């Protein structure tokens, strides 16, 4: 029964994503020449195609991965910070007494492939990922979307709660997989969809939980000025555990570009900043004041220059 329900949830998610993707493919067909092929759309030969730039300003919308990769040979150093919840009131100075932090290092291996490493103080979590860009939106709308796949794993390194039992290293691991489908509609507005899967290695001991959790996220960027935009993201969970009080992650923020920095200010109900955390383990509600103020600071460094 548990496996059947998980399959039904997955099919529902794929059905919605498939419908949107099918509509976009129809758009491609109507605007492409009869002899165009997918391989020709993927061709990167200079002078033949022009691609949309800066669909999003950073490699994260807020918590979620964006369609953007760091450039080949470039290192993106990012510090993410989330204060405590506003409903802590004056006793915690509305959350400012508390803090969750995460450090990320993303590096562009090629024009299409980036890898990343992070460490969060929440549950002393390490995470790694790789992001591969499959399709790139063209300015002519011959290819109307950008598409990337992201896969990664996170590892909880807290001390075992019961060191006397048989504890397995693999129980610390969680895996996630995402498909990022994005389109820049004009100079000001970009939209992205994110079907996602989180897999827990830890054995499930009751009938109300599953090792596999399915999500569908949506995010957008609305440019306000040349250097400022408002961002939004929301993730819907298809199979929340019934024995836990968990909520869908929702965040809103502002991007500020200042030279070599991208400064992101946000409000979110997720204090965990790795995929397992904000996708599957958001335990606070906007309606109940479980809102965290936070920021991301990104600084890029050219490690290897390519002409």
C-alpha cells in the first residue's frame, strides 16, 4: 500500500510537469524550421545561436537551486544565514538571538557542469551536488526553455543518539534529485519549475512514512531595477509523513547586486538550507509566525581563466 501511494504521488507530479513541458515543446515545433533537430538546438558553435542570459541572478533562487551555473573555472563562495523565528517575540529579539549558518563552495567544471560542497551547523550537515545544464533557452525562442538536472547527497554527522545499538554509516545519508525547467519571459520576469525527489537511507519503521518523498516547486524572479529584483519560491510536498507536523516551504526575498557580490535578503519558514532540510523537513508555518529572516552573500573568484 505504501509503495502504491508513492507511485501514485509520483505519477501525479510527473503528469503536471509533463503537461507544461508538452506545451513548451509545441511552442518549439511551431517556431522551428521543419529540418531542425534537438541536436542542432544543443549546438554551442559560436555565431550560430544566441542564448538568454541571467534568467536568475544567482545560482540559488532563495533556498532552491536556480537554472544558473557558475562559469567554467569560476568558484562561487556563498555564506547563508537564517535567524530564529519571528514568533520568538521580544525574548529572542524576534529571532535575532538565534542563527543557522551554511557555507557553500560551487565550482564550474565546464560550461554546462558545476559541482558544489556545503557545510551547515544544523545537524552538522555536509552536502555535495552536481548540476548539469541540458538545454539552454535561445533568444529566438527556437528553444524556449532552459533545463538542468541536479543530484546530490547530504550527511548528518551528529553523534548517534544510541551508540550501543548497531548504527550504520549509510543511515546518515540522504539523496536528492531535481529537474529544473526555467524560462526567461522578458528582461524582467523569469519562472522556474522544480520536480524533486528526496530519498532517506534510514529504514522506515511504520506505515505512515516513506523513504522516498516527492515535491513540486515553483520559483520566479521579477526585476525591479537594474540591480534589484524580488524572488519567490514555493514547494509542495506530495507525501508528508502523517505522524509529523511538517509544512510546505515558502520563501520571498530580494536580490541586490553590488559589484562582485550578490546579496540576497529573504523571509522563509525553512531554517535548514540544504535540499533535504527545506524540502522535506520544514517544521514551521507562516500562519503561525514561524518565519525566519536571513540572507545569502555570494562572491565569485576566477580560479582558471579560459579565453
